[in-house]
C-alpha cells in the first residue's frame, strides 16, 4: 500500500502544479476555457509520473501510458480545434459574470483545482496500474482492458468526427444529428469516453490494488451521465433544436441500442 500512497502523492503534486500553471495562463489571457483543452493532458501527466516513478510491472506501465497518451492527446487536439477563435465558453462567462472582479482568484478553486481533484480520482486506475508489482507479466485482464479501451476510443473518435462533419455542412443548420453512431446513442463520444476508462480500469484490476482502480471509471461515468456531460448538454438543447424531443424519444441517451422507431430524418 505504501507504493500506491507514494505514487498517489506524486500524482497529486503533478496535478496541482499543472492546474495552477494553467490557471495563471488563463488569468493572463482572460480565458478559463483553456482548462478544457488541458483536461485530458492532465491524465497524460499522471501516466508519465506512473511510468517514470511507479514500481509496477514496466510492461503494464507502458501499456497504460500508451492508452492514456493516445486518448489524451487526441481529445486535447480535438477540443482545441473545435474551440479555436470562439472566445471563452459560455459556462465560464457565466461564472465570470457571477463573481465579477473576484473571478480571477475564485476560478483557481471553482474551476482549476476542482477539476484537478476530479482528475486525481478518475486517474486512480493509472496510479494503481503503476504501483502494482504483481502479477509479473501481462495477462488476460490486460488484454481485455485494452480491447474495451479500443471499443471506447473508436466510439469517441468516430462520434466526434461524424459530429464535426455534420456541423460543417451548411445544410445541417437547425437539424439534429441522428446519423452514424448518433443513430444508436445521443452521445457516442461520452459513451466512448466512459468505456475506454473502464478498459484502463480492467488493466489495473490485474494488480493487488485493483479494486481502487474501478473508482475512477465509476466517477467518470457518473460525471458524464449526471453532471457535466449528458445532463448539462441536454438541459436546453430541446428548446434550441426543433426535432430534438423526437430524437430523445427514439434514441438511447448513453448506451447504444437500435432506435425505438425507424424513419428519423434528422429534422
């Protein structure tokens, strides 16, 4: 347990340093939205700490680092491209209006360190995989975890790409995206994000600290479904997009399944 505690402390320190640095940059440029681009990179930092400082099996540390790095860098680039030139996100603008002149330091705690705390909990599978020195070789749980990660990564990546193409098409204005993966779930990218974290959790489950690893994916899934993902996005979208209510009636919110009725046209 000492090995996990030491790695957890090093991970926490790295997260604090990263988030404080990003906060200082956000104050300088008056844009708290940059935290969205850095969010996934924070997990890459934790994976790097586990790779360098963790006492666990090197093959497992390398596997987890590769999985996290591929996901983290891709998601960061996607969010950066999507938000480029759009200014500060409306969520942070609302916080800024609420706190006024105090926002610059309040945001350190309500935005950056809060997300850092969530990052620490979600990254528990990275930490446990890095600390577990046994088993002495990769096994079936590692293979299963990598396969589950691949399914999740495919859902997230393909879903993001399909939505980006839909938004770039002028004829899609005012319509609802219900094609490709979006025909089977209203949020294939969120489903994919949760699934790939369960995959990383399965890799870490092979270690003696395994049960701790499942806390991370559970928290990530809860956040995506109930807090910052599905729940937040759909709060006002029915009002903004005609046809979305019908889309909701026929399409699963999270887990993919065939639509309840055929004939959706995207209107």
